[in-house]
């Protein structure tokens, strides 16, 4: 029997990528996400890969809350929230997240990816779906979604799932966005950006984006996955960091980064959140967040709000690592715990990861489809759990390994000069 055409194509693509060293390994970790990670076959390395910025999932209070919820509710609801999967814990978490993020209301989803899909698709298609199914007044024209070209794939998925006209604007270019909006005057428009961009670690120019959206009657949505728990005087995110509380009407947060769990949240006004619960596929057509995750996140959120010293430690570590890289002649973008070192090609990034592992440090190479081929990089993430010895050791290993990667210094400096 011959191999079906689709499988033949998939297998041929697999073999070609494998032959060219373009299938990155998924390394198995045998321990929780701490700075010291034991990989498969017993090797222990210092990890700079985790988004567990504050280490909250290791706290006794968080583990105890998760264990109690597991005992009371088992490990899953087995249903969407509309079909019997709603729990007091889920509503309690939504209330505390809304208060923390200074938004009127919120809904939580099983993953951060689903939160972006719920927000983008739901906001763009809810009116049309309500008209189709219930006969409510229909919009006279389809909405428009305009998103930063470097937005996370989940945002793009939400946009593509919708019926809206889709446009991109150049990364962090408010003037290009203004041109896009001016060309669609009178349309219902959703503009989407990230508070902190997940691959480069740079911040969106939220003050300017707010001005542009207000001037053109567009709604600005910010995916604050990497800002929540990290930025702002109280850790509530980039909206607080820029002094824009009350100015950004739709936000998304993840529970899997600084809060150390899993899941996502969409935050906005009460009527918008209510209609998203009804019409968003990212919320309605999937099982709810497991109860132990909700309980653990509530506990983590309370620790974050009551112990600001955790964030102080994180930022001290960020400054130590970034200043060390500067001394090595590297100037990564941004100012936070996501620190990219550009390599230029997938092969160079993979080779750098392997050489660093050989010295006992785990720094993940990032290649397509997460980034374009010419911007492959090592993506470092530092946390409050790292100590000074681990950070200094990482810097020493980078300095030792760099000469072994052809054209590394030229590529790195080309992409990371100050001000770029």
C-alpha cells in the first residue's frame, strides 16, 4: 500500500529538516523550573530558560493551596464553564485578578493562548454572531483588526479565526499605525500589541499607541503576558508602568509566567467580558482551568501583592546580567528579564545552545517559526531565584563560547547596538 500524499510530504519535510540540523531538540527536565535543573539522564545544569520570573510556584503556600483544591475538587472539572465546569475558585480568581490589574471585570481561560483567542476573536465577531443566532441588530460593516507585526502567534490566530479585515503595523511604529487607522475611518477597529514582546523583551510604546487609538476611535488591547507581575510599581503590569491605568480598555494576562501557574485572563469592562463569555470560542468551547491551578494562582497573587521584595530581587538580577553583557560588548533590546542574543542563523543558535550545555548552562536557541530565520537568537530569561554566582558564571561561559561561533560578534553587535 502506498503512503498517502499528505504523509509522504510531511515525512519528506521532516527528513530534510533533520538532515540540515533544523529540528530543535525538546530537552526533558526531571525537576521543577528552578535555576538548577536536572535533565534527562541525570545531568544537572543552571537554567536561564524559564519564564518563572518570581519563583512563586515553589512557595509552600502555593503548593498547599493547590493540594487542598485537588483534595476538594479532584484535578479537573471535565467541562467548559457553560456546561457545569464553573467553580467558586474560578470566580474568586477572576475577581482578584480584576482588582490587581485595575480592570472592572475578567474571565479566565485554560491557557494564555486561549485568552488571546478569546479576546481577539470574541471582540471582533460577537456582534455578528449575536445577530446571526439571536437576531440582534447587525453591524453595518465588518470590523478591522490591526496588530503589531511581532505580536504573539495566539493573537494572529484570534485575528485569523475572526471575520474581521486583518492588517499589521510595523513593530512599535505608532505613526504607521496612525496611517492604517486613518485609512479605515468610521470602521470598528481593534488594535493589538504586547506590553512586553516575548522574543525581544522590548516594551510597546503604550503612551503613544493610546494617543493614536484615542484620536481615531480605535480600541487598544494589550497582551501583558510578560508584564504582569514584573512591571509597574505594584507589579500589575505595563499599564501601571506607563501611568495608563484606566486608559487601556482591553487587556490579556497569563498565569504561567510571573504567577507561576497555567492559564490566561481577559480583562475589561463588565459588558464586554460578559459577551465574550457567550460568544468567544477560546472560552466557551474548552474545559475550564483546573481547580488546583486556580487555587495556586490565588495564593501566588496574594504573595506577589504582599511581598514586593520578590520583585526587587528580580530587578537586581536583571541589572546584573544586563550590565555584564554590556561589558562583553552586547546591548540587547529592552530593560527586563527577557534578554535575546542574536545569532543570525538557526545553526549558529543551536550550536551556541549545545556549547553552553557542555559548560553546564542551559540557554535555549529560538528559531522559526517563533522568529524569522535571520533573527535566530539565544533567549535568556533571568529570575528572582538566580543568585549572583549563577549570573556571573553565565557571563563567563558566554565570553568563553562566543569565539567558537563564526561571526558571532559581528552578528550580535549588528542587531543589538544601543538605541536599536
